[in-house]
C-alpha cells in the first residue's frame, strides 16, 4: 500500500486497495485487514461520497485493531479516520485527537513516513477548524523540525509552505499576499512539487493561495488558483481542503459577480448552483463542519439575486451556526460579508456592527493582515 501512496498515482492506490479487500473477503481476515477496511472506508468516503458507510468501515477497522493490537497498523487506520473519513460525519475538531494518536503510534512503531503525514495534517486540521493561528504556527513548527530530518523533499515542501502560509496571515512574511521570507521561496517550492509530480501537495498549495488572495480581496487571482486546483482535485479526495476548495470557489465567484458582464454573470450563477448543491449534501452528512458554509453561500446567492430579506436572514443563521461550531475564521468572513451587504443597502449602523464584529473575530483568529485591511478600507466604520 505504501508505494502507491508515495507514487502519486491515484489509480494504483485504488487498485491495490480493492485487491487487498477482495483477498480479505475471500480468504479471511489477517492482521493487515484493519488497514484494508479503513482504506476501503476512505474510498467509500472520498471517491463514492458514501459518507455513512465509509464512516462505518472506518469504525469497523478501528475495532479490529483492538483484536490484533499491532501498533503500526492502528496508526494507519487512525490516519485514514482522521484525515479522510470521520470529518465528513463528525466535527473536524473531534478528529484531531485521532490524528495525535496515529502520530504517537507511528513514532512507537518507527513508521516515519506516516508520522510525517500526521505532522503535516494535524496543524492543517487545526487551521481549517479555526484555531488560533499563533497556536497552529507553534505546533507546525514543532513538527517541521522532525519532518526535515526525514530528508523527504515532498514532505518537507508540504510542511514548509503550510507553515509559511500560516505565518503570512500573522503578518510575518514578505507581504500580505506573499509567503516569501529570507528562508523560504514559494515559487521555488511550488516548482519543485510540480517537477516531482506531487499533485496532492500542489493542490493544497493552490487552495491556501486562493484563501489568502480572497482574504486580501484579490478575487480574480484567487479564482485562478481555484481553477488550477480543480484540474487535479482528485489528488486530495477526502481531505478537509477538498471542501475548502469549493467553499472559496463559491465565495470568490460571488465576489466577482457584480462586475461580470451578462455572459459572465450567467456562468457564475450556473457554477454557484453546483457549489451550493455540494454543500447541501455535505451539510446534511455533517452539519457541524458544513452547515454554516452552506448557509452563507445561500445568503450570497440571494444577495446577487437582489433578494435582500432572504439574504439577511441567511447571513444571520450562518453566523449563528458558525459560532456554535467554533469556526472563528468563518464567523469573521460571514460578518464581513454581512457588513458589505448592509453597507450596499445604506444601513450604516448595522453595517458598522458587523464590521466591528468581523475585525474582532479576525483579531481573535490571529489574522493581523486582515485586521489591517479592514481598518484601512473602512475607517469610518472601525
């Protein structure tokens, strides 16, 4: 199984996994069968969008690890559950301890490659779920030293660009839209990953750049990165960034709608229908992670259609759900969208309250660059 992961050949992983499953079903379970079932659960989740049955296979695999008690295999099963399976059914925050256990088991069993996977994905999951960026940076830095010892260039590049993407939001890189520092060059890093055909790393790189550009209101450039990611999105099926890609696609398209020509507006509305359909399905399977995103995309849809009453109600609902789910950064984004919405309607006092809420939430998250942008762009409100 491992060589298929490292090759970057998606079809090879699927082929090996299905053959291993067929062998377990025909011949009977072995100590490796928990890995096979968790891998199949990953396929059910990420490829076939069968989230409930994928989750059940993941749980079955975990229960089987208790029978065989092989630490290395339990580590792999928990990695699948952490990164690919469980967060489509339960809050992503609940999955992070599973990743920590997988990391500990990897170290105990001497499996450095899988330990690196976890060392990259744990801070990334914390970032997606809205933890303090400063705390995410601290943990990412602690894993980075270990990952660099492996001398696996793809792993190192993946860990480093994420680390500097986090730092960028703190205001600790070359500029608000550049991850470059004297120690890191994002263009060279991306080129190495492209040259090595490291598609999953490249895709995640594009998603994080799109988010960065969206937050800096460079919407056209952000959408360019989303469109690049869409061409190779099959390389990250099941990861939290898969949904993040579509979330920012929806936000970017909505932001570009007003200035588009008639044909452009028609294309955007068609694309947004597809995005909203995905989030309705995801929200039904896991409201904790996706309902607030679904609601704000619906709000944006009503806004661009000129249906202010429906949009206002949905912004409010989305903000409440994001708060109850603990997604600080998305609370900030929703507040900013609501503020712009009310400003366009000329309801300045309500707009001011939402701008102030957005700034406070971005500050809580740790996105100093975004706080500065709001303060400079809306001095009469903030």
